[in-house]
C-alpha cells in the first residue's frame, strides 16, 4: 500500500488550499478502510485533522470544523482535504493515512505554511 500526497504550499491567512492523496495497492478494498489526514507542527505531536470512516461518515478535529472538508473518490482511490479560511496555526506537515486491520499506512507528508 502506498499513499502519495500533493497540494501543499505557502498561502496567506484566510486563503485556501486543497490537498490530495492518491492511494495504491488496496484495489477494490479501498472503501473498506478508514482514510484521513493528520498533521504535525514543529515540536508538537501528530494530530488527527479529518477522517472518513469506511461507512462514509466524516470526523473533524474541533480546530478545523467548519473550515476543512474531507472527501474521497472510491473510483480513483483518492482522499482530498479542502482547507478554507486558513490560519497561521494550521501550519504543519500534513500526512495522509489509511487505517487497516493489519497496519496503519502513511504518506510522505506535504508542507502547508500559512503566513503573510
């Protein structure tokens, strides 16, 4: 299983970014797994940002609720994170995650920097 993120970058406060994660190696089982996005800021622990459970229901961290939207495309095995109204405290490396009964799988991470 491999996860490849894209879409990070530098954006001003109040701006928007869209992150995308392409998952390979799961075949038709992609929809069976929980997929989501985590982030890790310097000197902080990795934290959950948003997640789509296998049944399709989304979960969001309180800090991003109302600003971020997670979505998945089962036909393409992708999971996206639309981030609006970005704040400096959203600055972090964002990681795509797939949770299976066997293991947790992670992407390499993509940097998001919110700064004026």
